[in-house]
C-alpha cells in the first residue's frame, strides 16, 4: 500500500471519528433529572405529562404532533432557541403566561443553560 493510500485511510478514519463526536448529544446535566419526571427525550418516545423534548431546538412552540398543549403555548409565536429555552426553564410562567407546566423554574442560570444546551443537542 502506498504512503498516500495509508494517509488517506487515516484521514477518513479521523474525520469519521470527529464527525461522530460532533453529532453526539451534550452530556445530560444532573439538573435535568427533575425534568425527566414529565418529559421524555428519546426520538419517537411517547410524551408523558409534558411533551417529548427530542428535537425541540428550532421547533415552533406548541406544535409537537400528538401532544395537547395549553392554548397559551399554542399561541406562543416563537421557535425554541437557546435564549427562549433558558428563559422558559428559569421562569416558565413569565416566558409563556398561562402555560400548563406546573414547574416553578430552575433559578440557577448556569443549570438552566446546561439543560438548554443538552436539549439543543438532541437531534
């Protein structure tokens, strides 16, 4: 095997491994445990008390098929960005007044950001 072929094979292997690492979800923060009581995060998993959060990043609020959102969430006119997720995780009632989520909010901004980053990595 030529030296070029060896390096080409090594390049393909490194790019393949790097691509896998980039596609991997962010580590699940321990602060997400409280969310797991009501929300699933696996692709295709059935929603629980709250909607499945897989693929939430970029999704228009209140639009997951098969989930009964509150009128307030259905009327929310935004897509889930990092900033919106962090705001909602910190204070759901302020971010979407009249939503039906009973959670009072994660008041630690770093933990809220870690949860948002984790959710955005689920694609």
